[in-house]
C-alpha cells in the first residue's frame, strides 16, 4: 500500500502542472455547462433551443461566458492550488463566477427579448439555482486539488530569521497559519552564530526586518545553497523591482524613472473616478437613506461624521463617513485606534463597519476631487506626522490622491501593521495603471467576505500607537 502511494506521489510531482491545469479546465467546463443547462429551456424559440444550434444567441453567449469567466478568475487571484487556503480560492473563484453569470444572464435575456418583469424574476430564480450548483462544484474541485497537492508535497522545513523582537511573534504566527505549506522548525535572530548552518539545514528561509548588510549576506548565502527564500520588501526593493536595464558601452545599468502620473493618466483616472462614483451613488442612494434613518433613530446624533484627512501633496480635506461611534468618541480630538470589540461603536455602527457601508459618503469626496476611487487610505495629519518619525517613507503615500479602495484596503486588514500597509500602498503607486485600478475596484468585493478585514487592534498594538503619539 505504501509503495502504491509513493508511485502516485511521484507521478503527481512529475505531471503536477498538467494535472492541475486539467483539473482547472474540468472545473471551469463544469461551471459553464451548469449555467447553460439551466437556461436551455429558457432559450427555446419556435420549438428550437437557441443555445443548442448555430444561432446569434449561442455565438455570443458561449464566448462571452468563457472569456469573461477566465478573465475574472484571473483578476480575483486565479485558482492558486498549493499557494492559498481552500476557502480563499473558493471565495475568489465563486465571486468571479457570480459576476460572469450575471453578465451572461442579462446578455441572454436581452437577445431573447425576455426583459419583462415576469421573465426576469423567473430567470433570476434559475440563476440562483445555477450559482448554488456552481458553488458546490468550485468547493469540490478546489478541496480535491489542494488535497492531492498537499498529499504529494510535504510542508517545507522552514527557518525564520528576524531582526525585530517586538514583531517576530506576529510574523511567526502568520507563517504558521499556512502549516501545509511551511513547517517552522527554527526561529533565529540574524546575528546568531550558527545562522549559516541553520540555513543549510532547511528548505525554506523567511527573512523579516534585518539590517541591510546582513540581509544582503543572507540572501546571497541562500542563493548559493539553493534555498527557497521569502522576505518582506523595503521601499528600496520595491523601487528596484520596477527598474529596467540598459547597456552603456559594456556596462549593465539599471535605471528607475520617478515621473509620477502623466497628464493623460491623470485625465483618464479622473474620468474613471467620476463615472464609477456617480454610478454607485445612484445605485446605493436608497440604501444610504435607510442607513441615515437608522443612525438617527439609534441615538439622535449626527448622521455624517467629518474628519480632516490628507490627500495628494499633503492637502487637507474633510472626509465624509456615516457615523458608527457614539458622539465625541475621541477625547480632546486625539487620534485613537479602534480595539477589538470597541465599546464606542454603536449597534448599527458594527453592522456598517462589518459591511463597509459606512464609507459610502466618500463617493461625494471622490466626485469633488478630494479623493480618487483607488489609492492609499487618507490619514490624519497628526498621525501622519508622528508615523514619519519612525517610517520616513510614509510621506511617499501622498504622491497620489487618497483612495476609497486600494491595495492596503484589499490585501490588508484594519489591524495590519502600519509598515505593511505602507509597503502595499507603495506597490500600488509604483505599479499604477488604469488596468490596475479596474482590477482593484473589482477585487474590492472580496473584502466583504473577509471576516477579519475589519478586526480591531490588539492590546500590544494599541499601546505601541499610544507611545508613538506621546513621543511626538
């Protein structure tokens, strides 16, 4: 029995990419078949199924679903078997499938002229049933894919090298969260005497917050001994990543151009902001009215919360949000982080924060030009000035307008460390494109399904923030 398992394991490792590709193909084909089978009877015209014969409906609907589905799955992160937990993959693929279903559904409805209220509501029921069946398929293929991947691939024997005593516990916990990928066997400080031997004894090495000189030496040693390397980048490394090389005589030269957004990019980004904010304002206006009434009924206080924040070039503007805390939540107007189970948050405020609906009034800030739809989160002036003492690179965030959504908001959490949020923001600034903005807008929907996206800060983080503010 053990011999058979070893043969199967070697077979999978040898054909790993092919097997995963075929599984992905089978999953997507199943999703597509379920959708069109559900709407087969709906497509009957004159006794013939439009989706089963050469027709305009079939010629447009099939390619639309295939191209849009694969594109959205890629935008939402792809089918990353072996890299992400099953629930993260399921969430991304399911969201992509849902939007693909919606677009194809309305396309078919229009082509078959089934756009009256009765047909729409009837077909929406079919759409829901189709999506539930697709969701089961996504779960089954994803869990099976990760199951066979991790059966064949043992966790990498992992060494963590660190430089910051205060951060190492949280960093270690985050790596340990992915126990099927990495098995942590040692945690060493960068100046340990046996650091090189430890590197040789492990398959993978994580590096966190070590001095630049030691960092270079350790990276080169890992490269020499063919060790898989993971490290958290600093600002310099983000800039270098986006350099290009040229040859001057016989010298290889790397160049990095810091130009900012061009006039054309600024114009397109502004048009993008206006169109998206207007569309969402119109769609959500009834919901915003309900929220306003609920807040007013709760305690009779102000509905809208205003606060001075920083945007491009350190310009101050008034950020608008639905109020989620009790009146005068911050004593003497001093900035305070929100802890877990913050008693200052009202009952309706907990719901609004959890769903991010409290941020809808910022669409008005976007229309006014104070903010962009995508960009770094706007920070308070006092907080920004304080943070710049310990993180001088924090000032680079205001090279672009503040945003309602962005890399830090999507990939980070409310309680993500300020340094990690800064790195995420700088990655966006250095990689800016309209295509990236569109991707991030679509990826924002993932945030609503992340249970920890609005989780408050723990006691240690709160105490550290208070020390920083007092030091200022």
